[in-house]
């Protein structure tokens, strides 16, 4: 298990907020409402409730910046395993919440678009989809938007524990096919119950955070 010295909610940005200019790497988590973003982030930070979870979709209406392992030496490349690097986990508002008004949906969409286009510290985007279902139209639109804007998202297939082991390969294939993912694109199956997939996600974050090349194309 990756070791976390400290973790805290450092910045919360609303619709009219100015995004922070962080020196440390940011990795963002996008996905539809109630797909399990808060559960994933809590699991990655080894915390139970730092990121608030709710059975009510559309709960996250802000961009939340979680600072992990603040104070790690600058020589990140020499950071011994299994410590996580000093970085930000950025929780984006959930999209596709059916009961939200058209106006509110538009504002959330604008927040997400603004962040993904303007954050200079963003290194990669994790797009969460529910492993039990074929990606929705909103999932496909988000995946296409991210790739069109010069980024290659990592797909996290959440709620793996809800499927039988024999069902997982077919479910992952359905996700790849529906999103029209290229052969080398990464999909990580994740379970909040068993933590399966968490270490693999941290490995990806670590590679992005200590690497010289951002995920975005210049």
C-alpha cells in the first residue's frame, strides 16, 4: 500500500473562482455523478471521509484540490517506494446529473472545460466509468473532448467488486469498444471495497508527477 504522510483539502473553487497556479503536479478525476470519485480519492489518500461521499448524485459542485504528502523533497525521482509524491488530486464536478437544471449543467461543464484547458500543472486525467454498465453518452462525449484537446485519459472502471470475476474481462472490453480506445490506452479496474487497482493508479500518478513531460500537448 502506498504511504501517505499527510493529506488535506487545500483549495475549493466555485464557478466564479480563479484557479490556483500550483507548482506541484495535478492529476484530475472526472466522471459522471455517483460513479465513485470521492470513494476513489479517499482510498488513494488512505482516508475514510476527507472527500465527502454521498448517495445523492451531483453532490460535488466545486473543483476540490487535495494536497497529498506536502513537504516531500524536490528530488521526487528519488522518492523511495512506497511513498506517494507531493502532488494534487483534483476532484472535478460530476457530470450527467439528471435532476440538475440546464443552466447548472452548463456551468458545471464550463468549470470542467476551463480547468482542463487552463491548468498548467495538470499532468493527466483519470476518467471514471462504472464497470457494470456500458459508458453513457456523456462518458463518450467527455472521453472524446479530452482526446480532442490533446490529452490521453486513463480510464478507471469503478465498482469492480459488484461483478463476478468471470464478468470483468467482458465488461472491460465493452468499455474499450464503446469509447473507441486505442490499443495502448490504459484501463484500470478499481474496487473501493478491496482497494484493488489503487496501487496501479498511484504508480501512474507517480510516473506523471515526477516526469518531465506533461500529458498535454504544447
